C-alpha cells in the first residue's frame, strides 16, 4: 500500500487539510477520518491526469 503525506488541522468543528505534494488544493471534513476520505478522493482526482494544470511540489537536484 502506498502512503502520501498530508498536513491537517482543526478549525472549530471542521478538519482542514491538504496533500503535501499538492499544497494548493485543500479539502475539509467533519472528523479526521472524514477528512482522510476527502483527501483520498482529492489524490485520485489530482493524479488521474484528467485535470489540466495541476500544480505540485517536486524536488530538483542541484550541484
């Protein structure tokens, strides 16, 4: 099973989060588990290749 890092926090009654490699795309849930469901859906959408212009974080090797 593959794992993906994500950032999350609670604001009032909502759990907010985003995928580490896609920091421009946030989602929310009513609980942490609900947020994780939304993050999985978001990951599938962002990596499907069907959405144009998806911005992501990557690494660059420099000398």
